[in-house]
C-alpha cells in the first residue's frame, strides 16, 4: 500500500503512465453500431493474418471513428503487437517505411493498409528537440500504452473484426456521441510533443462536426508558433490533408472563427487575408469539397494555384506599374509568391511547376484570333487552365462570356471554330515583310506566350 502510494507520488509527472493502466471498456456491436461488412475486406484480412500468427491485430484510428460517426473511412490503419519486421514477413506485398515513426505498408488488391506496432509511452529517454517535440517514436509497448499515446480519445478505439468488439480506453465512443473532441493527457504537453496535433484538432472537429474541448482548444492560440519548428514536408502533408479532406470550407471557417488563422500557417494567412480574392478562394475550396464528396479526383496543384492567385495578381500589378513587360512581370510575380510559400511549406517542385503552368496559361485565354486559340486547345494543361478561368469568372474577376466562348470553341468542329475566331488585331506585325506567307505574326505572338512558362523566374 505504502509502496503503491510512493510510486504514485514519484511518478506524478507521468500521470499518463498510470492512466495507461486503466481497464478499457469493451463495447459490443449493439452499442457501437459498426456492421461487420462495413470494414474493408483487406483490413479484416490483415487482422486475421496477424491474429492467426499469434499477435494482436485491430483496426484503429480514423476508420473506427468514421464508421461509428457514420462516415465512409478514407483508409484503414491497423495496430498490432507484432514488430514491423514480423509484420513484413507475414505479407507478400509489404514494406517498412518511415524513420521518425516506422510502420509497415501492406498492399492487398488496390488497398494499402498502414500497420503500426503498439507504441510505448514517452519517458525521460525520449529524444526531443529544444521545444519538446518528439523526434523518434519507435519504442514498442502494450496496447494500453499505445492507446494513451494517441492524440484524441475518438482516435484511440480498437476494433477487432474477430469478435466485432471495440476496445475503448479513453471513453472515445462516449465523446464521439457527445460530439466532443478531447485530447488524451495534458493538451499543452501533447502539443509540445507534436505541434501538428493542433491542425489535426481543427481538421477532425470540422470534419465530424465536433466541439473542441476547451482544455484542448485554448492553448492552440498561444502555442501555434510551435508549428514553425515542424519540418516543412510534414506541414505540407497536413495542409494537404486539411484542404483535400472534403471539408476544407468548414475547417478554414473554424480556424477563422477561433482566430487561429493568424500565424498558424503562412498559406492560411495568405488565403484568409485576400479581400479581393476571398470570393475566389472560397469558391475554389467549395468546389474542391464538392469534388471530393463526389469521389472525383482533385489536383493539389490546381488547388494551390487558386489559393495563391490573388497574391500573384497583386505582385503582377505592382510589377507592371513599374513598367515591366506583361509576361515577364507575370513570371516574376509567380516566382515571388511561390518562393515565399515553398520556404515554409515545402510545396514540392513538381506541384510548384504545375501551379506555374496553370497560371501562365491565363493570359493566353485572351487571344481569340489567328492560330493561338487552337494552339492553346492542344496544350495538355488546357482543361486545368480552363477550369481555372471559369473560377475566375464565377468569382467576378472576369466576364462569364470568356469561359463561355472557350467552352463553345472547344466543343465546336474545325469549321465552326474558324468562324468563331476574331479578325487579327495586330496590323503592325502583319504589315512586316515576310518571306513566307501565312500566319507569321500570330506565330510570333503565340510563341512568346507558349515559351513563357519555361522561363526561369
Ligand atoms: P484520417 O486518416 O481520416 O485523416 P486518422 O485519425 O486515421 O484520420 P491518421 O493520420 O491516418 O489519421 O492516423 C491514424 C491514427 O494514428 C490516428 O487516428 C491517431 O490514433 C494516431 N495518430 C496520428 N497522428 C498522430 C499524432 N500526431 N499524435 C498522436 N497520434 C496520432
Ligand atoms: Mg487514417
């Protein structure tokens, strides 16, 4: 008794360790409501194979949470007592990935499942940076410890396809029913360990329509600066998850309502502070949400192109006012904006390249004479450029007549297209003596635009 008391006193800083020893609630199908066949066959199979080999194997995290809340899971995470090597050996198509957090990707049919070994709680030996951010998380532990190490109570639910029970260590099912997002452990400490959890809180709450428990909500405002120490690539991944979650509008609205859009992420500041572009940005986000909801593909490049467009416009205008030539000014403006974002957000080179292409096509939609419109139609990026133009028009930046003309043009046959073309308005160039007949003047002007995207900015 005395020993127990002493232990409790001396272990007080690690209250979460004691918490980890609590008994979980075992919740049957009648209460949690997950139908057995709602779980993907691949996830069931992985659990079965793990259990058949004498390990624990549970569906965990987002899928269990989403199924209880009535959403279709986006993907499946599996938690197991087997080590990554043991998992890898049990499946034909499996590979170990990650450094900070080693997990196994198991491929079954078209699905990839993330299988992670139960993690132990952090202790004094855990490696952190000077702000308390955990750098490695590869010490394995019990299921109870694993549950306590997860971020929110609703994410610490383990579903066993074998007996269809949900194992709930932290009252996650009750919190989900009460529409509360509650952090496991002390929110401040958990944000210090991993500042990304602040963004996850907002994303999960917005997606599931939950209220963030005040203890978890209040520190975000004062701690958001810690996000600056997170590696940009991780920040970018999380930002993409937020924007492509299908709930970007409620996510960003929630961020703004809570005053969290300032300083949380550089991109958010840009998005939220564009008085002129506001309508455009919200339209584009709503459009993306709708596409995700309908199961259509969404391109991160298109999204980033829309989010940053009014920044580009502002830089472009200011450069033109300093007498820089139009196209050169546009390319320099694109560089200004992307450089500022890439530094913090690690927008990959490929995405940045695609974003630039979409932007660089925009002035080319203004030409309606000669061969230029036909050449634009042949561009592999025409569709993305056109969709972008349409959004610009819908937001009031351009007359709707412009995308309408292009839609008709694209859907017409060769003869009708010729009739739609306007007379060339470049008499000066046309008059220039040329050896060959034909449309040299057009080609000149078109080439300038066509080559423009390749310019180094
Ligand atoms: P979704 O996949 O729908 O975005 P998710 O909750 O499944 O949501 P994942 O990133 O797939 O998110 O993570 C799977 C699980 O791993 C989470 O449910 C949570 O239990 C745990 N987890 C993920 N990220 C963290 C984190 N930063 N800190 C603590 N636990 C985390
Ligand atoms: Mg997940």
